[in-house]
C-alpha cells in the first residue's frame, strides 16, 4: 500500500500542513522508504531506536538528516518537509497510543524522527 508505514490519516494531515497534494505524499513516502529500507541495519547500529513493532521501527537521528536525505534523493524542500512531517506525526501518534508522547516530544526537540517499515 502506498505511503506505508505512515498511516493514511497521518499522510492527509501532513499533506495539508505542508501544502502538498494528498495524492502526491504517499508516492514521496514510498521513494524515501525504499532508501531507508536499504539502510535499516545502519540505522539500527547508529541511532537510538525509539519504538519497534511488527510493522515499523522508529529512530531518533541527528538534526539535518532529512536535508541530507533530500539532497541524495533529489527531493525539493517543500516535498521533503511533508515527508519529514509525516514521520514526525506518525511517531507522535505512536507516542499517544503507547503513553510515551511526552518522551517522544522531548526527543524531537533535539533530533529528527525516521520511521522505517519492517516488511514483515
């Protein structure tokens, strides 16, 4: 399904906040996910994993990570901002569901979120 592991409602919210069409964001998320999935082991070794379940893993990465990724993939700033916002909103939704929202919000004050689907 397009846009996974980001939930549909999160995609709609992130698209609206970022002025990206709701039909465009799932494709952008898919492009990024392909790149992230290839590097999953590196993320596991290098970054703090904030959350893991059968569908996804969420990591806290250094500030500027998304900008570097956008440059590598040739994604413009507006589109990249929408993808990053989708990852952030997904992590915060997980935080609300697991009663860890404050913890995740604190982590996001100094780091950026990356959510990678596990394809299990």
